[in-house]
């Protein structure tokens, strides 16, 4: 496996965060597709349809602000049997945030997401944030990041990133975002087909004592408000 740190971080870096999960236990030839930054109507439903077509379960690290805007899509993720994780409320990067603001943002998101899985946006955390959050969440990083958000590389390069570095237990990161949309819609079906041809199975990320509030009180209030606004003709 060649060195390409923007896709696969070497152990000298991942060892700085030993309590974070970079790769799932190797029990069988399984990979774990994950999707960051959604849910949004332009991309997430398309991803869900493709996963359903292939009978694949995945893990969605949701931004709380998007869950607030599109609770029906978030509920569809749950209804389809996928796992969800917390990706902060405002997609805050830990290195650029003071600790109090960062923790508050994560708690705010989790009132709607209700997961014990957390992935920091951009993968960056201060050491104090890492220690604190490790006591409250399973911090899920990645073994392979597709770079689907990078418009300076081709879709073929994105696909090659996945296929070159995927291995047993790999946590593979894609993005259900507008920035990644053009690459994702070309790469994801081809990556799935190629990984299947290599004998890989797919699964979602779950750990013991995962407790998800499928319809949290906050999410229920948002849903009622949106329905009321629709009835008043204030939303399409």
C-alpha cells in the first residue's frame, strides 16, 4: 500500500488518537461505507436509493443543522436501517473552536441525532477535545477517505482512491454534500460494484449500548412546526 496521507493516514498519525476508531475489527471481508455532512435533498435520497438497491447498510454522520432543515430525510435514513452519528450542529472544526463552544454544538446536534457515534468535521481535534469526547462517544475516523469533495481531482482518481486502499475492516468516507455530488454520483455505484466483485460485504458501524432516540422530542417539535408551516402555505 503506497503512501497517500490525504486518503489513508499512516500509523504515526493515527496512533496519536488510540481511542478513536480508524478501522473496524477484522472478522470477515467487510467494509463500512460512511457519509458525512448531510442530510440534504439533492444527494442523500439518491444515496439511500442506491444503497437499498444493493441491500447495503451504511453509517451517516449528520450535521445537526441539516437534520433540523430536513428531518424527513433523516427519518428515512433511520427507517432504511442505517446507523447515524453526530457531526456537530454547525460543522465546526475542533481546532478552530474553543472547547466550550465545540462541546455545546455537539450536544445541540445530539438532541436530534441521538447517537453515541461522533466524527469530527475534517477529522481534527485538540488533544483536550479528544480526551473529553472519548469519554462520551465512540469517535469514528476513517481508514480510507475518498476525497470526493475535491474538485481538483478527477472522478476516476476518486474511484481509484477507494479501490486502491480498501481492505478488510476499512471505514470508507464519502460525503452526501453538494460539493461532492458530481464525483459521488459517478464513483459510488462503481465502487460498490467493484468491491462486491472483490468479495467484500458491507455493514454499518454499531457498538454495544448504542442508544438512538429514533424520534427525539426536539426532532418531533421540528417536524410539527414544518408541517404547520406547510399547511399555512409558507413552505413549498
